[in-house]
C-alpha cells in the first residue's frame, strides 16, 4: 500500500491558523463571579489518617504494650487525647479504642484566608 502526501503551502497553513485563532465568539468570554466569603474557623477539625502502610493500636502508650488492632494506610479515625507522641484513638470502623504512635499518622489541615 502506498501513502499519498498532499503538499499545503506554508502561507495557506498560516492563514488557516490565524483565522482559527481569531474567530473566538464574544459570548465565549466569561465574567468572573464572586465567591461568598465563608469563615473556616467555625468548621470542625479534619480527621487524622495513617500515612504508613499500617500502624498498631496498642493498650498503652508504649510500643511494648498489647496490640489491640491495626489501622491501614489512609484509614481515618478520631483522637480523644495525646500523651507525648502517642494518640488515644477510636477506630470509627471497628470501635476499637487504644493508643497509636503519632509518628505514623497525620492530620489534614485547612488554611483560612480571612
């Protein structure tokens, strides 16, 4: 099978491109609308989540204490209190309560611009 090439003069290509760029209808222009100001100071805090592959829920704030469960990456949970780098949590899925090392979890934050 033989391919056929069609030669288009460069001047013609330039004219086609110029026309395509210059034919923007006036109705396409958008007017920015104001977004109402909402304070984020009154919103509840964002949840904590695991950022390691997994973190063990323990009975005490110590890596040597009894394991009660496991939280996996991106799992969200609530924190009731802190002791040093340890967080006392409640796993919302299973209801298990215990301590996790704060080294392996993070809390999303939001920035208020008002």
